[in-house]
């Protein structure tokens, strides 16, 4: 199919452009790792804090890019990212990762956001596939064991969102200021699921199998609203649902991550069940699409108002999620939605280039 061939070609070319930008502009040669902030004028802020999630994403991205393309430049970047993450972000005393470092790579915010530890695990597991270094696998397994030791709820299942550096309780455990201050959140569980899926590929175990299955059940039993197909975002430790918006980006993201988790377990019956669930969630996410192909950010809980913002990450998830729905169903209408999302990104990037002169896809790659 010519349409698919063109789509693949455009994605491949865009991957090269995006990764080239990061290789040319983000490396901190003075203090190590990568700069914490580059603004919309492409100016580096060398004194900006360095975030654990951003650095884990850099590691995962270049490791995955190398595993796909075998470009040695990507492996070099992955090696740099891994060395920095393992040397500075991983807490040598208590385990897990610091939330942020200062510009000179010293611990700044030392809270243990499980979301961040999951991203680090996800990235290290992908990096192991590049290097086949047993010490990398050991660090990934140690991160899994730390999450299980401190965050897993043995009474009600699920994972508590955040802790102080020594894994004691803290009052404010929100991932960001806009989130509800609740013990269990969909977002953290989604990225624990994602990380455990990748770890299972390189280090399957009976416990990991059990936890992955339980996470899938957590989604079907608690996070997915059977009536609407959307995801519920916030819960207390007893799985009592709390008010929250509809997040269209998380809807479409969960649709494909749940299926990946089921597939890695090799359970054919579970895969078929999750395929149906994934399509239902993708259908629900269509509600958030604008006519220009972009995905709106969210719908508020209290006033049922559409938040008319188009953040970068829901657009990326829309491409992947709707393409996944096409792969499951063979329904070309999902393929069209995926391509429409890509066309929206291209249109926005061209507009930004003309207005600001700062290069292709700055809006999309800005962290």
C-alpha cells in the first residue's frame, strides 16, 4: 500500500531529524549529561535543573533508535545517557531515582516519584538490548525490586505514587501542580506497566509475570470506565475513585501499552481480550480529536468543558495509538486518524519554523 510506504518513509526521515537535533544541541559538555532546558528561541539555559524523566527518555530514545537502525551515533548517545543516569540520578543509599539534579548534576529534589523510577527502569531495560551488559540488567532488576519493596500495595494491589527520599510517607505526592494529591494514579500505573513490559522482555520471572497481570487487571477493574471507555485518573489507596478530567492523550496511550503488556506475556486469550479493550479505548479517544487532526488536551471533570490546548505528547500518542488500532482491526479509518495526527504535527512545525525560525518540530520535541 503506497499510503503506508509513504508514512513509513516520512516517519524514518523525521526520526533522523529529531535525533540529530538532540545530538547537536542538548549535550552538556561542562557538567555532564544533557541540558535541562532549551527555550523556544533555541537558547540554552545552562543553570536549569536536570530532570530524571527527561534523562530517562533520552536514554530510552537513543537505545531504541539504535536497536531499530543500528546507527552507531545513537549508541554513543545512549551510552552517555546511561552513564549519566546511573552515576547521578540513581540514589546509591535508598534506591530509586532523584526527581531532579541541579545544573551541576548534584541532587536537588530527592523525592521518590515512582513514575520517575519506572521511566529509569524502562530506559535501562531498553539499553540492555543494545549492549547485553549484565550489569545493566542487574541495575534494571534492582530498580524493579525497589519499586516492589516500597511502592506496591500488598493489601489492595497497585502502586503508591511517591515518597520522601528514604521511602517514608510525604504529604504532597503529586506528579505536578495540576494533579490531584491522591495515593494511586493512572499515570504512574501506566508507566509502571510500560517499564515492567520492557523488563519482562529481557528478564522474565514469575513475580514479574504476576505483577504485569495484576497491572492489567488494575486497568480493567479500576482505571477504565466501562460506560465511556475513558480512563479514570485518581484514586485513594483503597481504590475509591476521585474526581478528575478526561485525558485524551492518556486514553490513546493506554490503548496500545495495555496490548503490548498482554502480548509480552504470551497469553493468547488475554491478548484477544485486551485487543477488544484497546479498540474501545481508542474509540473513546476519538472524542478528543479536532477536525484538523490534532488531539485536544482534556475535558474538565467539573464543568465538562473541553480544555482547548494541544500539548505535544498527546499528538505523538495519537499517531501510535490509532495506528495500533488499525493493526488490530484492519479498519483503515484508524490508519487515516493516525496519518491525520501526523499531518497536524507537520503543519504546526512548518508554522513554527516560519514564525520563529527555530527548526523542524521544535514544538513537538520541547520537553
